[in-house]
C-alpha cells in the first residue's frame, strides 16, 4: 500500500514535466524556443519519447527553435541527464 502514493506522485510529476513538451504548440516561428527550452526539452526527452508514441503532436525536439543555442542546450541536457559528462569514472573494487 505504500507504493500507491509513490506511483501517484510519479504520474503527477510526469504530467507536470511534459506540460512544456516540444511540439505542443507553445512555440511558433514568431516566438521560437531558445537555450533554456532546449535544456528543458533535453531533460524530458525520455518522457516525451514515450508520450510521442501515443500523441502525434508531442515531439522530442522542438521544430520552432533559435538554431544553434537551442541545439546546444538540448545536447548538453541530454548528455548530462544520462551521466555522460562525467570525465572520470571510478572503478568498482
């Protein structure tokens, strides 16, 4: 019974995190996504990948973006979100 609140919290956080998912119509050619939106979209990329399977409007990558800065933020977030920026790895004993 203790896992039910945890699952409910996980579902609510998932819905909250995807409120600004790429491709949902928030950004347009007149107001494209910038660096911070790229960072956010990179962090929630695994979630938006799964949601994109069921909703054709949700994308992993925002098509209306500012170019290089959005790409940079997206890439940095994806790499750091999955632990790829670790320059040193500790070996297990």
